[in-house]
């Protein structure tokens, strides 16, 4: 059940306190607060989690601070886009806005390999006006003998260079609570020059304990990658674990699914699901064309399949692109076949802008036709 409070209610007012106290005392119900800064006003929602069947909507609507109440029958209680509650989850983290209405690009290193490459990457991103990146420090690999990432040893220079080049958010996979503690420790040591988005990798999509741990901290937003061998519904339920634990700042990432029909791509590209996630949930949607496509093969015009897949996701409304770049791709220690040379960053960003522009034109056309 979602309780929507009166617009711009004063959180110090007695009506607010009374409403919150009353809801907190409902037996067997946990409450979660969600605050969204809309264009004109702040929207306060209170999620009642648990068996809400017996709770009367009329009684809750009679509370002084309440504007309206929505009973949720949908399975994705927090993340689902419920009829009548069309507002998406928009949040701002370290000055960067994440929403179903905009687009952020996270181009960067799949795996950090050395300080020089981090410097080259950050400098290039900055030169192209970018404020977000990806930098893998902890790399869960198929084989225990493969390079496992530099771990915490690279964090001091990754954070320092990010600060130097105005990078605000770094997407970084974590596989254990310890990694979050290390990230906090090294961010603090560096004087918090940047922010981090915690990434849940596809292999951990149903690691429910990890999801609970990552979801129960609110400092960092979360990038949740769909499971590569489970249904979309199962991945959405898994993302709901994060929200249920308390963190609503979640971005859902499509990264392809394992299939015998995927090759010659690394995975079966699943960007046809971008509109599905935007329709079913309030989460911004990310696409990862690098891990979906997995190679830099090109079509006759010279555009690589990764460029094409990116455009396909963006033209249908993707809100974030997570993509592997490298200063010298053949030398990359992880996923070298799919890393785009950093010299092509400008071209890639221009190509994305064309696709985003086309998406926005499609939205305007749809509005015109539907209102005609
Ligand atoms: C990654 O983004 O570096 C990664 C390992 O992705 P995935 O979990 O989708 O395989
Ligand atoms: Mn990778």
C-alpha cells in the first residue's frame, strides 16, 4: 500500500508527525519513506510493507497529512509502476539526476589495470564533458585462475583521478559487504572527491543476502544487472529485494541473456525489454551493449554491433548506458574483445545523441497522435 502525503507537507508539522506515528503503529507492517523531488514540489510517499489486506483505505485517507492511498496488488510492490501512481523514481546522486526521463552515459574500464590507464580514461571523459564512468575493481570471473581485479589497492588512485577530472559517479561492482566497507573507507580517505554506484553483477542477481546488504545501505545508489539465466520477472523480483531492504535508488540494467541463439554475439541482446521495464516499473533503465554484444565486429558502413545495439536501446528510451572503453583494447586484461578504443569516445557519444534525439521525437509524435 502506498500512502501519498499532501504536496509539499512540512515534515516538522504536527499533521506529518501524527500521520507517521499512526502508520508506524500498525501491527505487522513495516514502513518505508520515499521522497521524490518533482519539478514543482516534493512528493512524500510512505510504503506500508507486509500484509495490508485488512487495512482500510478510508481510515488511512482520513489521517491529516494524507492526500491519497493506493492499494497495490502488483507483485513488484515498491518498484512496480502502479496504475494511478505514474511518477517514476527520480533521484539525484552527487549532483547527477537519474530518472526515466533522461540519459546518462557510463563509459569506462571494465577492469582497472593500472594508474596510467585510469588517468587516460578520466582525462578523455572530462574532455568530452562526461561526469560518470565505470571502473571495475572487484571482478568476479568464471575461472579462479583469471585476473580477479585489483580490489582495494586501486581505489585510492581511482577516486583521486575521478576528483581531479570532475567525475561525479563511478559504477563499480561489489560482491561482498566487505567491498562496500572498503569503498567507504577509501572515499573518506581521499576526502570524498567522487561518488560510487554499487553494481550487482549478473552472476549475483539472485544472491539474496548480498541484495539485502546492498539494499539496506542508503549512501550509494545501486545498478542491478538482470540475471543472465533467469526470466525477466525473476530479475525484477530480485531487484525488489534491494528496495524491500530500504534503498529505492535502483537502476535496472539489461546486459543480454545466455542463449544458444545468441552467437555470434556474446549474449542474446535483450534491449527489446527497455520499454517493458519502463512500463512495468519506476526504475530508470540501463543498457550494457558491451557485455551483450561482446565484440567490435562492424557492419559494412563501419558501425560496430555495439554502436548499433546502443542506438537500439537508446531509441527506445534507455536512461543509462554502461559501456567498456580502454586506451589500448588489445592489452585490456578483462573483456579485451569488446572494449571500444577511447579515441572513439567522441564518435560514440555523438551517435548516442542522434538516437536520443530520435527517441524524443518519437515521444512527441506519439503525444500528437494520441491527442489528435
Ligand atoms: C561487468 O559489467 O563488468 C560485468 C561483469 O557484467 P555482468 O555482471 O553483466 O557480466
Ligand atoms: Mn566486463
